[in-house]
C-alpha cells in the first residue's frame, strides 16, 4: 500500500521506517530540507535504537522523502505525525497540525479516489475538530471520499521500533467502515505476526485512550516514588516492597522502580492538558491548584491538598 507520513520527528520517522519494513511504499513529507536529505541518504534524523538500520535498509527502495505535497493523492493513506507543543497554560497548540491538514486537504481537493487521513499526533477532541475543519475546509468537494481517523501511538523512547513492530495494542479511531478496513490493512502484516489487541472505536475516544493510558502510567510512577520516600523514613527496602506489590495482578510489576520521577515530556504534556480540561470543563480539581510541570518525584501530586490530579 502507498502511504504518506507527514512530519519526520520522533513519531513520524519511526512510523515511516516501520511501515516501510512492513512492506508498504512510504513517502515521508517534511518542511525541513536537511531532514528530507538525511532520509533519502539512508540516515535517520533522530536517534533511536534500530531506526538507523531500518532507514538504511529501505531508503531509495520503498522509503522516500520530500518537502512537497504534490504526491499526496497517489497514496491510499496519509498519516499526520506533526508535533503538537503545549502552550503555557497546558493547552495544545494544534496550529502546526492544522496547517499540515490544510495542505493535505488542498492536495486532495480534486481526488477521485477514497483517501484516509489519520492523525497520529497526540491531541484532544477539541484540537481534533480544528484538524477536521482545516482538512475539509480545503477539500470540500472531496468530503465523502476523504475520511479522517485517529491512531494514537504508544511508543517508548529507547524501544520505539520494538514497540511499533511488536505492539500490545493497536487503537483505531474511525468513523466509516471503509476507513476501518483501510487502517486495518495498513497494520495487517504486523497483526498477522503478533497477537496484539485491536481496539476499534471512534476518533475522539481513540485519542482519550492515549491520554488515559499515559496518565495512569505517570500516576503509577509518582505513587511508587512516594511509597519509596515512606520506606526510607522507616528504613525499609523500597524495592522489596515494590516486588511484593507487583505480584498482585491488579497492580503489575512494571513502573514500580522509584527514582527521580518521570522525565517523559509526553507525560508532562498529557497531565497538563488533563488538568486544564478539569479546570475549564466543569470538573475542577478540588483546590483549583494548577498541575505542576515538574519532573521530580510526584510531579502530578497537588502540593496544597495532596490529591493526585491526573486521575
């Protein structure tokens, strides 16, 4: 299948290289000429174990890169993997993603074929509507033939290639049956080789699955750090405690190593956004204290009332 991946950052480059490894014909689109040149030369523009080899293996064969949107209609699927930075108040700045959606829509305005645009970026439902407006505002005549879906990523830095090629779950957020079938076809080679859970839902629910997933992970890390501090006060081995509670299937053994806290910028971004939504959509935090963006121990614990704000 011919697939476009717009945005060649951490997620986009991993996605493009892994899709090429699955046998798809992938076109990476990015505004940065140096990034495009690197990909066409067989060099990954970011560092991630295993990614250099994949890019080197497929560049010039079934992985190409360009700065132009002209070839967008030649593909069956376009993934939008544009970075969505957080504003100072924690809200998502969807402007770069919406701009990419608009340019994609302009390229698809005269298409006669069904084309699925898939948001890979991490955004909230309101931001998704911005993307929808930008996409279909630019290709009004193609609405009905062009579909919009979401497909959140669950990659960890350092194991992103492994996480993509051997996933625990694949979440498909679609609105039409043909879109579901198209997105399933993208992952068919991967799903045939791995026993991954496939979650089929609507676009907004798919994105909130991503938010909830990361919020629980960040909360788990923060909680074990607090437990570790309590253990120190009593002279107790925190690792022995963690190993024991990890035997409980309801808790699990992963993310139970106390340390300096989580440093993943995606965790910070998601928790800030969830906190903002709590304050602005009628479900405020008990004391209305803004969520800290610190990455030290217990970054999501409210210093005023000790309530965990991410749940």
